[in-house]
C-alpha cells in the first residue's frame, strides 16, 4: 500500500511533481499517473484501464523495493468526497500532498485541459461552459467539473478529519512556480527521504488551446484505434510508416495542427470569478494561517 499520495488539484503542477519525485532512488511511484482507485464517487475511476479491485491496484506497486517510499498521484482525490476516508482506512499513516492554485486561473487552465484531453467538455467558450455546468447541475448530471473544485477548505477538512495535521502538506502553486527546486526539496523532507540529490523539474502538461474539438476527438480516436473504421485506419498508418517516422513527424504534425498557444483569458470573466470566489479565498487564508488574499490579488477585488 502506498506510503504517500499526491491528491491534487489538476493543473497545479501535480504531473511535474510526480515526474520529479519518481526519479528519486528512495522513492517508487507507479507508472500509471492517476490510478484514481479511491475516488469511488467519481465516474472517471470506473473506466476501463483503471484498477477496479484492490488486488489490481496493489499490483501497480509490485516493483517497489522494501526500503523505498511508495506513492501515487491522483488529482481527483482532493475533489472526491470519498477518497480521504477510503485512504485512511487502509493506510492511516499515509502522507498527503495537496496543491492549491488561485481559483480563477485554475478554472481557466482546467477548462483548456479538459478540451485538450476530450474529458467531457466540448464548449470552447469558458463563460458558456460555466453556464452549461449550472444548467447540468440543476438536472443533476454534472460531475463537479469546475466550481466544485474550488472548495478548498472543505476539501482539506476531509483530510484533516482522518489524518493528523503533520501528515498533510499543503503547497501553494505560486510558491511552486517561483521556486521549483525549493518546493521539491520541501516535499522530499516531508517524505523523510534524502533531499540532496539533483532532481530536475520539468514543465509537464503545459496548458494549450485546442483549435478544433472535433478534430481533437478524431485524432484521439485514430490513435487509439477505437471502432472498426478507426481501427482499420490505424492499422493502415502503422503498416505504411515506421514508429520512428510517426514519433518524429506524424505525431508532432498532428499536435501543431490541433493545438496552439492559449489566448489571454477574458479579463471581465476573470474578475467575475474572483468576485465569486473571494469568500473562499478569505476562508482558506484563515484556515491555513496564510495571507492568500494578498498573494492572489483578492485584496483589490471589489
């Protein structure tokens, strides 16, 4: 059973942290990013390919050495209402790492990420996507895509209810971006492993803008070979090209066609979101005993 869990949020550096920590000789992290096993209340964890039984989950860590700290990273665990207690029931001594980001910039980046990955979002306009979420919530079919992620106090309380305070490390995304190395060494000390090895931090999972949602869905379908037509197309492409050619030329071409640098966010919408989330920022500042109101510029929000 893992000794530690990176619980989220997404688009807050969890992938970069996972990539860096797993290179440490005293740490073993499973190759699957985001097993999501303990987020039983969220649909994503029940898709094919994810571990469905405890035996399947534990098999992800078979290669770990006895002396290594074992961990995994599932950003959905912070939003999940079941994960904290489920983890504590099987590993009460677990160490928990959470990363929080300024709410408006988080939602902006998260929306782009959902579009890029084709995870339940097809609306390219963020304002309309948020309006759609409100409509879906009334119908009772939404799976906490945006605003429910920004319930920082409630999310941390779920972990503090079942773990001692010293077992939970809360990182702030701004600190992480300003001092990658310092933050990484803070995490290593929290895990009680040697914090002196040189470990490089990379800008993993960068935010991009998708040019066409339909083209993105098409390329993902082709690459996965889903369905008879896509399967035949993938087989033909594989038969006519080498793996080296596809990785060097074909896949980068698809990315250039599909993605572009993100446009600046709608400042009026960002202001509206900051007004909406100011009470949450005040609350998390008081809860953590740190002035995030000033750090995130909410002292200027009227």
